[in-house]
């Protein structure tokens, strides 16, 4: 009996090692629970303001004192969305850009960029919120995943700047153009409601841009969080070695080294994906599979 479409979709989505579906799932679940709480209060089943309490606990307040009360808000705000269209657009952008990112780089690098940008954006927002002339805003708290998305767009604008995507009504646009338009529009919207968030968003987008430049120069900061499981494996004692045995290539031999990857990424940033040879494209594909063996 054939599996139904939903089972196939779920299996294909969550069986991959990509962290993007799991991040999207958390965002959607938080949104659903938040509005279930709102509905419960509206129909009068409970008197406790569950919606307001959950919103207050998960968003990032513009106060270091409040941060001490809820330190998890340094990260939790990125999973919080209050409007349906806000959630929809954030999820679509993260899905598209995350898929592009992971076509060339590894899960570890994506997670490092996503969460480092989230924390950097939060700390920058808190610092700027203490400036007197930036404190008068219609919206004082910070939520949504736009900080991480800004860094992701800045990163991709360097990684594959000339690759084109066809957008409805706008035609074919390069990744660089799309990234700059997204950053400009988000900065404008933030500036209308929350000036510290607008400046923090710009700085985090610049952080994503500089992170890709650093990676192209051979500085992969995500390696700080790489756990070498090979050292934890129990060493086996060799009792016999057959000199005539067929030797198979090791995983290290099958995969390209970091210098080769950096050279290809630099070529992409200068001339776009179309400039790559078939061998170079295969090299990038093998590099994206390397993490599965690490």
C-alpha cells in the first residue's frame, strides 16, 4: 500500500539533516500555541492573560535588567511571530535562503551563522536601546527571525552574488539585488517602529556579509563548535594486515580540502555559479556531503 502524501512529505522533510525544517517547525508551533492561548482567553475559559504572559516571556525587552530575569530571550525572540503574514514571509525567506545556503555549505556553518547573528542582534539591540534619543518607539520589544535572516541575506549576497532567481512581476534578479532589496526594506520597516532594531538589523546584515568574506579567506569560525567524534571512538587492535588487500579511499581522500572549497567560493563571488566547471560543481556537491561523516 502506498504511503499518503503527508507521510511522504514528512519523511522527506525531517529525514534530511537540514536544520531549516526544524527551525520553521518551532516557529509555527510557537505561533499556534500563542494564538490558542489568545482564543482561550477571548472565549472566557480562563481569566489569566496567557497570550500576554507568553509574549512577555519570549520576546526581547529593551532592558538588561529584564534580560537577567529571562536570559533565554536572547534566543527565544527569533522564534516568536505575532502576525500570520509576518510568520508566512519569515518562513518563506528562511526556507528559500536556507536551502540556497546549504546547497554550498554545511549545517554546522548555517547553525553558527543563524544563532550567532541572533545573539549579536539581541545584544546590539539592547545596547542601542539605552541611547536616550532612540528610546521613543511605537514598538519597544524585539521579536521575529529578521535578525538572523538579515545575516543570512548578507552572507548569500557574497557567496553567490550573480546567481539569478525569477520573482513574480519583477522577472530575473540576482541574489545580490534580492538581498540588498530585502535588507533595505526591512531596515525601513524597522525604522518606522523600532529605531534600535533598525540599526541592529543593519549591523547584523553587515556581520553576515563579513562572515562570508572571512570564510572565503579561509577563516571558518564555525569550526570552533565542531566536535571531533573520531577521537571518541574506541580504537581497535589490528591483529593481522593483509598486504595484498584492496585499499579503498578514506572519506578524507574522497572529499575536497578547505583550500579547494575556498577557491571555488571565491570564484563564485567574482563570476557567479555559471563560471564553475562541471568538476568544480561536483566538488561543491561532495563538500556538502562531508558533514555526514564527521
